[in-house]
């Protein structure tokens, strides 16, 4: 009789453990479903941002507005000096039809009263910040570059060329 009672206690403990495992599995499944929804929403938001970027800077009037819209969509924070340096460098490159970066750094640094090496470092930092926010796909869809994080030169010339292509002015130059 005692063995029958002991067996029923063991079964109920096993049942309790299985019930607990099933509860935990259900929670894990809910967390995975929520994670999937978050990832899909993030991807959709990224795609929407890219479409909006394209529409905004194509329809915006001035070059400065186009460059500003692109830098915002790439999520380069405006509180960084490099943001303003990049904006100026892209506009110089656009107007100079692909001017070499060696000649752009002194122009940017002179406008902002700093040295060329500090200007270059600030621009590199701004690109690193955007890159660390996991915007590789956003940046990669706007410009072409080797592998890894784009250099300042690749970034500036890529954005300027992108605007030229969209404006239709690349064929004219």
C-alpha cells in the first residue's frame, strides 16, 4: 500500500515538473514571437526610412536640405561636429564634381576654424557613430564602398554621387 502511495506522489511531482516546463516553454514562445514582431517592425521601419529618404531629398529644393535629410536618415547625430563637417564636405564635393578629399579637408577646417586633421577625425567619428547604430544596410543602400565601415572619402563621395545621380546632374558633368 505504501508503494502505491509513494508512486502516486512521484507521478504528481513529475506532473508538476512537466507543467512547470510547459509554462516556461510557453513563456519562451511568447518572447520569441515578440522578438520576431520587433525585428520585422524594425526592418519595415528601416525600409520605410529609405523610401522616405529618397522621396524627401529628391523633392527638397536646396542641396543643403538634400544632404541634411540624408545625414538624418543615416542617423548621424546633429550634436556631433562631424555632422556639420560632413555636410559641408559633401556640398563641396558635389559642387566641385568629385574634388579630392585632400583639398576638401582644408576648406572644411577653415570654415569651422579648426585643423584639417581634427575635421577629418570628427567626420570619421560621426560615421563610426552611425555605423555602431547598426545602419550598415541603410548606408550600404545609399552608397557603395569596399567592406566594413566606409572611409570618410568613400562616404562623402558616395553621398555626393548619390545626389548627383538622383538630380540627373552626373550625366551632365
